């Protein structure tokens, strides 16, 4: 059967004759994107698929988007050229349900650099772009200003440097605001986050470089950034200081500085996120390294639900703080307030724009004290922090209110070697409602 023609609504008469069992059978052989397109063929199909209760897909909860384990590492260029299949088909893994495949044909010869909602920021050797996962709408992005950044190709990989010398690493593209049909797909807002500098882009304009407080060679060491209420915020990995710029200022002058919420000798991994209501800035910090005193590595625990390998480690210090940066900026008094509970929500942080998921129906702890179910409320989930981040651990779950002796759950991915990871795993939330808002949902 020509599934692609069916999903484009090419045969309405045939769809009317299909029973629920037939639809289940068809959808079971489709990847996530084609299942959404199938749901867009008619309201009846949409209702049937949306009421599937997670048998085939687990809609509206964060999943891991990553390469299949067999293609976890980059292959030599001539081997990779022999087959395109693994280059465009990925795994979408709910944390407690069977994994599904997702076809992303636009990813051929591209790397993803970030994501937000249904949009992925991707790059080949020469161009950056935004692409919609379901519609495959492609939006080319302007190049970085030649007067600021030198772009070259080294060993088939893009390389960047300041025109006046030092090399810089692209960490990710932060999609702060996704393009919309109402904005003619030109209303997006992006941050190009490098380790030593930041660029900001509004749709229809050019990249603007955000000025740093410290001149060369004392560059900051950025590790995460977001846009909130018209301001760009970036955290420095060295000490957790947060800088912010007013994007309404065309010159993007020197930033304000927010002191870190914690000052001690620990090495932390720092993340930024908006609060659930979008009004406050949250900073999340976890101890950068986890392990056991005698350096023993816990055994992998296979999870039959989805094929993931789990490990458990001793508790890791994880903190969440928040403040209203704009009101305190006027007063000049930056006071972080510790957040002791996320209530029914959990945070999913990494290469993607922060996801704050409402998991009201989930438990906060496993009833028997084990690692599963792995998806829980009131937890912080961290994945790859950027496209180049290869340090272990990759993905972990930390409960903000752990019981005494409660361990940290870690998803053990294929072991890093000298090879580079093909694509850094990131959080992605499949959404069936895209069939209503973007795809041509037909009335019957």
C-alpha cells in the first residue's frame, strides 16, 4: 500500500471503508510523522488515533530522539555514502513505552543543532536552516557576519573561529520562538550559542553579536542560553554567573550580570529554563560528575519496555532556583529563590529548548523503590548539553525530593570511544495536535 499517498489524503473513499482494526494495523507500520499525517486525513481518523491510549505512540510526553544504537557513531564517509537509510531514520523512545521510528528525510547529510516543539534547527557543511518535523517546511537561515566569524570545513565538519584568531565551538542553536503561519514563518527568534560568544537572530533580520563584558583573551565560557520576555540570558559554566541583554536595544550593549545562586568548590552543570508561566527565569544546577568512590561502574539494567539500558548511582545534588530578572534588574537586587518542588511538572533539559511537562498522572517515586517507571513528576531530566558534549553521564533523572537512600536513574547509551556521536540525543515531544493546526485536516 502507498502509505504516503494515503497520509496525504489521496483516497478518501478507501478511508471511509476502513475499520478501527484496519487503522491500528496501518498505523502500527507507520513512523511517527506518517501517523500524524494519517490523523490529518479526516476527523474520524484523528479521533481514532488520538484515543489509542499509548498503544502505538505516547503523545504529548517527552521522548528521546536519537540515532538507532547500530548507527550511534559516525561512519567513515565512504561507508555512510553506501546507504542513506540510517541517515534519515531515527529512534523516538518514550521512557516507559516501546520505541518508535521517526523518518526525517530532510536530515540527510545534516546534523541537528537544537529543537523546539515541531521544529528542528539543522546544518550541513554550508547552511543553517529550520525544518518542521511533520510538514518538512524548510526555512534557510542567514549566514553569520563575515566581519565577526570565519567559517571553514575541517575533516568534513564545519569549524568556526573569530576573525581575529581563536577557534570557537558551536554548542547549539536555541529556538526561542518557533515560526508560525500567522507570522508568515518569519517570526522566529534564535540564539547561536558558542562557547565564547553569542549571536541573536529575529526572523527577517541578520545575526547580531552580543557584546561580552570581558575582552579577549578572557572570554566567558557559555554553556546554556534562552530568551525570556525580550531578553537573552546566558550562563557561564565557570561559576554560574548569568548575563542578560535587552534584545530591543539595536546595539545590544554590555549585559547585566546576575550572580550565581551557589558559590562553592563544586563543579556544576548549569542549565537555564523559563518557569511554567513564562514569567521567571530558572537556573538548574547538578553536580557535573557522578560516580562511586571506588570508581566501580554499576551494571546495566535492561528495560524491556523500550530496550534502554539503565543504571543507578548514589544521589546527586540537584538544585533549582528562580527569580524575576526584569523587576530585580530595576532594583539592582538579584536574589535567587530556591524551588524545592516542581509539583506535577518535570523539567527536560539538553540540546532542545527546555520542556516543562505536566505529569500529573505520573507518580513521583517508584512504589517498590526501583528505577522504573522512569518517567516521573517532580524530577529534573538532563541529556546532552550541546552537540559536542561527550562526557558521561549523558542522560539522568534527579528527584527534587528524594527519599533517603534514593538513587539517581541514568540511561546508559553506547559507550563513547574515539568516534564521534552521530547525533546528540535530545528530548522531543510528539504532538498529534499538529494535525489540527498545520496539516490540512479534512471534514467528513
